[in-house]
């Protein structure tokens, strides 16, 4: 069969790598793809938001399955477009992708259906938001309602910081229309854990833990993710049992009750608080870089799982993962997530050839004059497996030395808590 993957990041490279292992697949396309994806798939120069062009391409090339990796096209309704054209596509429809597309919607959903989450209020008026902050407890969290590349969350230690945050999101429009509405949320403390699942019959994948901040020690600005590890030792059987009962299936059932059947990936961002697990956020697709540690550990044929998800036969799938661990360290361009150079030559990719358990997932790369060069802030994700987290971490950091480029930057404490 022929598969089309929509996206161009490390997540899509991880998806393509898993799809390439499927015995069902003869040909992979990726739109628009990147330099790494281009080594296992044919990259097509169509943007992820060019829905009509993507539909036409899928028809003309007799694509059997389209997999949408990115949030923007899902929230924009790409799945609806493909289904209207009679094409098979993996991902939630627009009315279900709102679970990620609007934080205000998801918070209201959790409140209505008693799904554990932080206390909050939604605001469409900056004046009302600032008035609310006058009597709030600090620290406090401000979230842009819409999509903001994983960066639309501000943790404010003081009232002054929070007031500046409201101005930044709602008046200065740092994230555009994503800040037309904001969520002001109580600050939760505890361990963060990410759990990916296939819906609508919930099938839970292995846990992971992300590192959002740009600098060591969880300092610096929020990013799309500087590294991750799987499984999380803090995600215990007790936590799993609680979440299955009160969060995972409850979310899918709530969406169904609202007439928003969810088919695809639900990413549960959790905070393990002293009062039990609570939902930090939902995503409607594979996490990035979480996919880069979860998918290499999955035993199943990913295409079979996706097709079962589309066909409503997911309950017949026994989802299995290797009894090992994986760590991903993101190699970024110095200055990310603010300002950084592009088109810097990269070297060392041959070091990963035929090395089992080692992966170099391309995110911000492209070809220029036959040379792979940087093309983004997060450049590649270096993933390695090991028999346990400590070994996987050691392997991943060793492999970060195999790739070189000027202005290479990374955090040195990904998974440090597990040493």
C-alpha cells in the first residue's frame, strides 16, 4: 500500500520510520518532509495547510492511507477534507481536534465531566483578566487558547509578571489570534508525565517525560521540547489505574457525549500532584519529541494500529512495547527559541548507519547544493535505547557527539532525574 505522511518535523520522521517497518507498505510519501525523511520517503513540495493540493495528490497517486502528524492541519479540518473526498486518513476530525485547538474548550469539557484538572477561568477581555489577577494567588499560569507551537504558556511568579503576560498574549498578540482568549490557571506542582493513546477505544501507549525549557535545570524560555525519555519511572501502576478510570476513557466518552467522536491520537499531558494525577493539556496528535522515544519502543505494526483506529476495531489490538527504555536529546541551533541562524552545514549522519537502537530524527533540516543543512531551531532529535533509562541516557548523549554543526546547542540534563 501507499502511505502519505503530512508534516516536516522530528515527529513525522519518527512516524515515517515506523511506517517503513510495516510489511503492508510499499511506498511512502511525505508532504513537505525534510532531509532525513527524504531518505526513506519521497518528499512532495506541498505545504501541510494546502488541503486541496494534498487531496488532489492523494487521489492522483492512489494513496491508501494518509497520516497527519501536525496540529495545525488537524485543527484546520484536513481530516474532514480527506474523508469528504472518500480517502482514508488517520487523525481526528476538526470538531474533535478542538480538544487541542482550544484550551478554553478543553478546560470547560473537563469541568463539565469532572475530569481532574487545575482550577481556572477563561477570558476574552484583557481588562477582565487583569482584574482577576489582582486577587489571584501566585505563581499562576497563563495559556493562549489557540495553537502556539507549544510556547503559549507563561508561568508567572508575581502579579506584575502576570499583568505583562496578559498584555503580551492579548494586546501585543505575540501568538496572533491564539491569544484572543486566554486561560488563567492555578499553578500545579509535581512530576509532569506524557501519555500517548489511540482513540476512540482507548489504547494506552507507554509513558514519557518531556523537558520544555530551553536551558539546563529547567531554566530559560518554553520550547517545543528539548528532549524526552520513556518510560517515566514516576508513572506507577497506581497512577495508570487512576488515569484509566478517571481521565483517559472519561475524556473519550465526554467527547462522544458532545457529538465529537475522537479517532486518532490523544496526548495526555499530566501533572502528578499530591492530590493525584491531573490533566495539564491535551494534544490531538503524537507529541514531539515524545513520539521519538515512544514509537521506537512499540512492537506493533503501526499501520495496522492506525487502520484499526479508523475502522473502529482498535479493541482487537494488543498494543505492546519493548521491555527497554529510550532517551531523546534535541540538538538545536544556538539562540532557539528566539533567534538563530539557518543553512549551517551538518556532518556525521553516516555514524548512525546500521547501528541498532540509535536514531537521528530530523526536524529542522533540508538539502542545499547536495549538503544537509540546518533549517530550524530544533534541528535533530538523537534517540537511543537501552536496557534501562540510565543506559539509554548514556547511549543518547554519546550519540549526540556523532552529529556536528556550528552553533550546535543542547541541554545536558535530559533525564538527569533518573540517574
